[in-house]
């Protein structure tokens, strides 16, 4: 499995606090069947700016540590980026990290309140310049919770939505879970990611949410959300449409058989 939203890099935002916690997060992810993590520190966190060069440097350091600790996780650069009218120039100048450093897809941070002002214009400029947005955790935005169709006013219908695993499992409350399920089955492009911020309360495991997704839209659909779709993102390609199917029995044993393998 692949996780494209994870605050594993320690000490640079509100994610892992220490190297020990970062290693523990990676171990948990690996034991859950995650093979690749594109880290996503907040591009702006307080007065700190996590530029592409800085994220690359820290990813290289973390790779060496994970290798020395025997943790089989492949780390890639990335960031969670606020919506900004200067965003296209920052991507062109290689200041803002793209997902997995692929040069095309950018993880846009949605606030939990109102939609960012001028968001349609920002997205239009991005796409005109050859870059594509992925919306981080739209199900946690209060406007989207009230009306998921309101997304049409802000982004094109083909804009991928990154649904957070903890939203599907109910950790953020029933309203967020209902919205996540509606978006999951809306027909829009979607994928799952952990948005992990620690080793415990907001951990990096993906499989609990896969069970929820499988019950809602089928086993193969759920699998694609953590394998085929994020793999295409990391390659900088257009996203495949996950197959939609009716719920099947035996998904739990199939999933954990795959994880153990």
C-alpha cells in the first residue's frame, strides 16, 4: 500500500515530535502493509517554511535511519500546501514540494472552516500551467459537510479527493464519517491516506479504513484507493478509475493475507 499524506518527518510541524516517534510510525505503517510513504509536512507551519530542498534533506536523513533500523519503508518527499495565488510560481521555482517529488500533483490543504478565497482561480492557474491539485481531507471541511456538491463551485469535477482514513473509521465524529462515505461513493476521483500525525492517536495504519471502504464500495475499489491510484500519482500520471463492485464476503481475510505477504 501507498500513503501520500503522512506527517512522519519529526520536529518540523505538528506531526512526529522525535526521531523515535517517527521510526515507530514507520514501523506501524510497515506492519500494516504500507510500502511507500510520500511525507507531507505542512509547507507553512507557524513561521517555518518547509521548502523542497529542506524536505529532501530530511527525507534522505530519515531514509538512512529507517534502513539502519531495518524498517522496510520507501520514503519520498512531499508537502501539504496552502491555497495561494503565488502557488504556480512557487512550484515552477521548485520551492513547493509536489507529491512524491513527481513535478505534477500537489496536495492542497483545505481548512476546516470556509473554503479558501479565490480557490477556483488558483486551481485554474495550476491546471493551465500543467500542475494538478489533490484536495486533502475535504470531508473535514464544514462547507463540504453541509453540501458535498458544493465542491463543484470550487474545483473541477475530476479533481482527486484525498479522504483520511480516520475520517472513515469515525475518529473525527459522525458528521465527518458521513461526509467521507458520501464522497467515497460520489463518483468523484478519490484515494485514501492516513494524514498520520503520530504513532498512537492519529497513527499511520490504513487497513481499518479499507474495511469501511470495502463495505461501502467493494474490495477492488478499496484496494485501488491505496495502491493503483496513489501509484499513478507518484508517477505523475493521470489517475485510473477504481473498479466499483458490490460488497463481497471474505474481504477481511483477503486483506490481511495480502498484508502478511
